[in-house]
C-alpha cells in the first residue's frame, strides 16, 4: 500500500450559526465550534458570510480571525461589500461562490468563464493582500481553464451533484459525475491550480473524492454539524478524518 499525501480537512461552521440564529440568541457560538474542530484535528475553518447574513455574521468573522490559530477560509459572493470585508480581515483564503437569496444552500458552481474580465479585476487586490483566492466551480473544463486564466490559486470542485445522485440511488449517473470530477481535478492540477472539493460530503460518499490524488483539501460542514448532535463535534470530525485518511491508501 502506497499512501498519498495527507488530505487536509476544512470544517465549515456555518450551521452552528444557523442554530444560534433560530432562537435569536448568542449561543451556540461559532468560534467555540471552530476551536473544538481545531482540537479534533481540523486543518482549517470555513465560514460563508452571505449577503443576507442568514447564518454567519460580521461579528463571527471578526471573532474567528482573532481567535483561530489554523487558517480561515472566508467564503463569499464576488460583491464590492464582501471584497471590502475580506480586505479588512485578510483571511488566509477567500473562496468565491455563487449566491442567490432564494436558495437554501449553494446550488452550483461559479460561472468564471462568463465573467472573466470582472473576476480578474475583482481578485487582483485580494491576491495583492496575500490571500489565496479560490473559485467554487463545477468540473466543466471551461470553468477550470478560466479560473487559471484569471489568476486564482485554487479551485474547489462542487461535489453536491455527485452527492445528490448517490443519495437518490442513481449509481450510474453518480459514477459518471465522479469521473467528471476526476477529469476536472487532473486538468486543474495540470494547469497549476491547487484542487479542493466540497459540498454534500458524508461518511458514506467521501472516500472516492478523498482518493483523488490531485485533491489536497476537503471542506465539509452541514453533515459534520448534523452528526455532532449524535456523537459530539470532536468525535464526528475524528471519524471523518479517519475515513479520509483510509481513502488515501492506494494499491
């Protein structure tokens, strides 16, 4: 058995804030969850500051920047407001995602190929500030090539469609989507982009994604926060870490 390089785990703590906001209180605290995740072996923390502030709020970002000793991945839409917030806090990484007010969660990847000029200008000051800029995209080669063209350092492949197909029992379609993700990861790596992946990943579906040698980081949130209700956040993360590590073992 030859091990692949260690796969990083970023834990998204958005839905700790969702629970807090459901009662309009100050508890549970996203920062406390992030620190527990760090203690359980998370390599980074992801937080999505949406325009409507439905979960993470500005004060949460301030607390995370001040309180974490592991990298913060700041997810946001490519708006002037979010650019200003990112430049003020200078997080380790900034992941640009598509965002619609009416969606429950991010439904697809960013259309980088259709917005090359604006996104090139948009990420320039973020790059100059020292942030690693990532594009959250599907595996369409046009989107991957466009991400390289605008100067992004990273792409995060959207694994939501793959996850949904598996959950619906559409195994053949899921296998086809998985192959598309594999091809996308290889293309991105060949273009000099670091490859991350995330959305909808669970204990049951993570292994094929974790086994891709080009993938360097997984960002997982909703499942881990949900699983923590039953087994605690630390043990939930430790089990995901175990399954990711096992998947990196190849013949």
